[in-house]
C-alpha cells in the first residue's frame, strides 16, 4: 500500500513531498473515497496523471476527425476535455456555421456542379508544417464522400476555405501536408472517370482512373490555390492513404492502393463476391512519385491534359520523366507512414500480420540504376519489393496505422483485429510491448507523432467499436478515444473518452504552446476572410437603409442592447442585417437570431457578421441575443415588424 501511495504522491507532488503525502493520505479521506467508489491504487494514479485542476491547461491539443458528422473535434491531452466542435462540411449551429451569410459562403464553396452538399465524411486532419514540424497555423481535412479539402485557421479555429476536387469522385488518402506546406496531398479512392461523363463499367480499365491531387497551398494566407494545383493520373487501383516524404525523401509522395486486380464485380462474371475479388492478388502497389518534378512538368502545357479546368499529368508523361513508380506491398494495405527523418516508410496491410518497412535509400538506388522488376499494364515501372525493403516485422492481426515517438526507431502500430496497440522498433524490427484497447482500433494519434519532431509521452487509440465500455444509449454507441501513457517501458491505458459525434478516423496532436489564437478581432472583421467587413458598423453609425424592396440594417451589439431595437419592413422585402460586436472584453460574445427565420450568427468580440432573409411572412418577430452575456442578457432584444403594405 505505502509503495503505491508513494508513487501516487510523486505523480502529484514530486518525490520530495511523497513521503509526507503518503502518510497523510493512507489513513485519510483518499482511502475513504477509494473504498466508497471501489477504486484501486492504479485507478488513482491514472486519474492523477490525467486530472486537470480547474483553470489548468493541457500540454497538447488534439484535432480529431468527427467522421460522418463532417466536423472537427478539438480536445486537450492528457485531460481529454473537449474544447470545441469546428463546423467544416456540415452546419454547426452554435457558431451559426451555415446560418449566417459569411459561413454560408464558405460552405457553398463546397457545392458540386451547382448542387448544395451539406454532409461530409471527414477522415484525415493534417497540421501545416515548416521543415516537417508543425507550425500551428493551419489545419486541413478531407471529405471522402464528396472529394473536398477544407482549410481551418488556427488563429480562430474557423473554417475558411473548402476546395472541391474537380476530377475525383471519392478521396480517402488526404489530407497530408508536404514538409514546408507547399502542397496538400489528396489521393482518390474509388476509381471513376475524371470527367463528369457516364462510362460503362466494362470500360473500367480504359476510362476509370485513380490518382493523387497535389493541392498548391499558400501558407501565408492559408489558402489552396486551385489553378496552381494539379493531379497525377494513376491506374484504377483504388489509391488510399498517403504520406509526404520529408528530410531525405522530401519532394516525393507515397500512396497505398488496394484492388490491383481492378475487380469491379461486373467485369468477371462468376467471380466470388467483391471482398475476395478485390484481394485475390498477394500484393497491391505502393505508388512512389516525385511531386516536385511533376509540378515543374505541369507548368508546361504540352505535358498536361486539362479536365474540368484542372491540370492532369498523364501516367505516360510521369513515366517518361521517371517520376512515377510502383512497389509491391502486402495486399489490402491501410497506412503508409514516413519516419521523422524520411528514411523509413512503414506500410501496414490489414490482411497481413507484418508491417513492411521500406528504405528510401534502397528505393532511390533502384530508381537511379533503372533496375526495374517489370511494368504494370499501364507501363509504370515496378521496383522489386525485396530490394526496396529494410525488413518486415510480425506484429499481430490487422495492423493499420503508425505513429512515431521521440525515441529513435520507436513506432506504435494499431492492430485492428487483435484490438491492440503494439510498440516496436522499425530499425531492429523487434516487438517491444502490446496493450489491449476496446475495440477494433483504426488510427492512433501520437503527440506530433507524424511530424519530424515527435514528442512521445502519449498515443491515443481511436476505436471503431466500444460494445461494453460505456453506459448504453441505444443500439448506436458513442465512439471511443483511449489515452495511453507511453513514457514508461510498458504502455499504460489511462483514460477512456466517449465521443458522440461520429467516427474518429484520424486525429493529430500539437503542443499547446504552439497555438496562439486571437482573443478578439480587429473591430469589424469578417472572420471567414480575415478582412474588414463591408458591413462594419461603429457606435453611432447604426442605421436602416432602403433601396426598392432591399432593406439593409447596420446594427451593433454591446452589453446590453441590440441597436436598432425596432426594424419595420414590408412583406416581401429582402432584408440584410450586418451586426458588429463592439465589445473588447475577452469572451464577451453576443449572438443573434430572429424568430421563425432560421438564421443565427455568433458575434465574438470585434466580429461583423450578417444574416439575410426574405420577410415573406407578415407578423411580429422578436429578435434577441442568444448568448447569456450579462445580467441584462434577456433585455438584449428587439422586434422585426413585417406589415402587408
Ligand atoms: S481511416 Cu478512413 S477508413 Cu483507417 Cu484513415 Cu477509418
Ligand atoms: Cu448579448 Cu445576450
């Protein structure tokens, strides 16, 4: 007992005070609480390792995909306290994302062929990089269902851009920044024609294509430059997860694929069902491409084909310039993860118990010597698997994804089928430890664990099933993030966090000290553009302007009134309301809605936002501030009067 209390006390207070606390606690309140709640000493130690006292700050901040919710979840580590949901591909009501005009403009950038899309399937968030290290400026995340990439500013944790992929029809293998955020990699998934035409499935091999889009990124302003972006055409092998080279492999990209069989279910009558048809071959292909060279090539018109206004570098051009290669990898792979120095590339295959560690210097040698093991049906050179491999490590059933720690050669891999995290060394190929997780882990998230500067300390297991871990809330269970301490020789599972917002496919963590979000905006800021809003209104400038049936209201909000407090319009008028929050005090947010009009805008200090509606219903409609902002919050209101002239 005393030994455990000493350990606990040293966690809490450091070793010098340990003895004192142990003797005080052993007879006292702590033991009573433990007894009452049925807690073990191990529980108490884990609680102490994750407990964040009131007002405290976490060491790391995690950005997690919210899967089918189309959003991003932000939480702290080690406390696992949820801090924010960021609306990305789907509306987010609290901040009025999708309910005010500025955010609608961002959401509507995600329209496809004129169609509004309000649902998204977020998979892989990525943090912008400088020299392969996170710079804390931008977050990118992909939508798999309707291939799009969103850019979120870490100055205010708001979505600022959605870029639609003009040629892909689904995309899983994004987003991944190159080491200086020059580009964001997005790989296609289910092959389809690049154009928008119908093509019968019998033409799969000729007309259907996979590929990798290199989104040009301007990290100064945090925007994807659509016209400077290009796509590398690839065979219809169903490209998947990707990673950018860094350090010694900077300038190159790596993308997995499955279905090298090009099985479609429709071509080969009498074939076994999809699952078996798509994994008949023992190996699929790791795509290795020199994006730096391809970007240069794409500048010359004669090297590209333009589809939907977007530049494509065809496979034969890439092959001719020795910029695209294939390497066999164990079938049905999932993650491909480049080591912090860029020399080792670890690929895990769901149907293989091994992780395959490729060595960049070996790959480079094969490329330089033009020693190819053969060519695929599209003429792409294949490099010999054995000669590219550093080695393979037997890890367990269903290895999926990898994260690195701050210890040389140390890597953590999720085992989907075994429901475990395995710690091993990708240089020695030795397995070091395993820990059970609950259950069916997909990705895992290390602390800056995929950057050039991993921090160690923790990994988080992002689990697909929870079954018996939480209070049941119906047949659909929350999904689970489990925090694991990796600072010792053995891993230790510290904390279970349920997230009721969708599947946490992937998450990225950054040191909190790297983030410096705004406290307030410069007065009159349009937060979706970062520029001063045309509707900026200062105290004394409030007014209502009419031009025909168009009514424009320039309003201010400040404790504790909305000015103007009365707006009278005619039925059928088109009303635009610009609202500026004049507050400078921290966290003094107001927000605005009008009864029965389906609008909402959140107004953080200094922000100007707007709502727009047609006053098509006659009547009296209260409007009010929706944030409990002061003692006179309920008084912060007014009336929209709509009369039939
Ligand atoms: S994830 Cu998208 S299927 Cu393993 Cu990257 Cu869940
Ligand atoms: Cu402002 Cu409530």
